[in-house]
C-alpha cells in the first residue's frame, strides 16, 4: 500500500533532521543570503522545477527521486514536516537560550536571536506555500494544526500551572498536564504527519487511524526519552546542552516521577528554581529516585503501543523500518 514506506521516509527525514547548521548553508533559509536572492526565490516560483531546492535538502538515502513507492505529494509532505520541525527548533533554541544544536553552535548563537526568529518564521512561510501547493484541504488543516499545537505545547510549558506555587502537591493531573503538553510540543507533528501520509496514500480510515496512533505513541516516547537524556547524557554526547530543563525550571517526567515518590520535592518544584542550590538539590533527588527508570518504562509502553498500532500493516521492509524506528528511539543517546 502507498502509506507504509511514505511514513518511514517521513520519519527518516526527521531522524536526520535538517539542522540550523545545515539550514545556514542553504540559501532558501534566507539566513546567510537575503531572501531576495534569485536562488532563494527559485522555489517560490510555481513555474520553477518543482521544489528543486527543497528536494536537494535531503541527505537521506531512503529519500530519492527514484522511489516509486512514494507519491510526489508524500515527498512534499516529508519536506513540509521537516521545515516545520526545523522552524520549531530555531525558535526553541531562542526560547531555551541554547548554545548548541547537533554539536554546532545554534543559529541564535551564530546569528543572534533576531535572525533565528526570522529564519524560523521564514521556514513556516515556506512550509505554508508548499502545503497550499498540495491542494489537499484535509492535509493542509492537519499540518496547520500542528503549527498551532507546537505553540500551544510550548505555552503550556511556560505556564506550567501543574506546579502552581500555591498548590505544590503532586496529583494525577500533574502527569496528565505533562503528557498533554508533550503531545502538543512533540507528538502532534509526528502523529499528524503520519496521518497525512496515509491520507495522501488514499488508504482506508482504519489505516489512517493506525498511522496516527503509531506516530502519536512514537512521538510521546521520543519526548520522554529526550527528557530523560537531558538528565543522563553529557552535553558533548547530546550535541545540545544537557541538564537544561532543570536549569530552565522545567519539571519534566524524571522530576515528576521523583516528586510523586518524594513529596518534599514539591517545595522545589512549586516555584521557579531560584538558585544554583535549588537546581543541584533537585538534580540529586531525581538521580536518587526511580524517576529516570519510570520515564524509560513509560516510553517503552508507548513504543509498544506504536508497534502494536501497525501490527496489521502488510509485512515489508518499510514496516520493519517503522518498528526499528521505535527501537532506535529507546536506544538513542543523542
Ligand atoms: C523541543 O523541546 C521543542 C519543541 C517545540 C518547540 C515549539 C516552539 C513554538 P526541547 P531540545 C518553540 C514555535 C513553533 C514553531 C515556530 C512551529 O526539549 O531538547 O526544548 O531539542 O528540545 O532543545
Ligand atoms: Mg530546547
Ligand atoms: Mg524547549
Ligand atoms: Mg529537550
């Protein structure tokens, strides 16, 4: 069917995500070349060879023009998800004051916050153009919703009402708030783009649901692991700052699970981590707790659900690729 391989390609291009560093080298990002540069504008001209610049951005062997299993619209979709993803990282590094991304200085460090924000905005504009050219209102609505969801998730993280200082008590709501935020900031892009890939493949409603469920569960697992690695892996290995979440005052899964078992953490969690001391104390409590283990276990549950979701897909290399993607998410160290 025309959906399994397209889903894999879509996810592969995310796995080898275009980085702000690669982005800088690409004229279409308008960062190191003015947006008025003819080369930049080529792809905005509908009569130009279709998306030549966008297509050349791919550096994934699974992502070649000769791949007859993939419809042109599905290839465009993979590019669109990549553009949205990269835009969100450009903005994320500004919001998080990150110094590095994929083992290189992040765009905000290299070019400053203003350029990084504009570059992200530009990519969203380009994604919108590419989306409009698909002439598929359902897919357009899905991906436009993803953009809104990314912002909603980031907003929930900023508000962080689950650790209201007047009520620093762990409840089941604490975890569900975190999971909803995680869906919005990470799983929405993966799940809705998997759904869109299936829709473009003109398959059955059941397959569309299965594709969505796979992406949702994989996305949740991905961010849980991301939040775990923030505690367990060095910045050098991660290629981006480690220990950043606590530093930013963010209560992610490892801390929330630690808090559940050690209510005294509430005193720390209930307010912004004010000083070095607080951050260090919280880090030690998390390290001594089963918070990291519980985070990994929950990620594994989601991965199992993702694999289960596609169990009805016909056997193929691409299906195995989707399963391997799950295994890789659990094994990754960066
Ligand atoms: C990753 O979280 C962030 C994902 C969503 C960011 C969304 C923003 C809203 P992390 P890492 C910034 C704007 C959205 C647009 C422009 C579409 O844990 O650890 O901070 O990789 O990621 O820094
Ligand atoms: Mg970040
Ligand atoms: Mg962030
Ligand atoms: Mg992170």
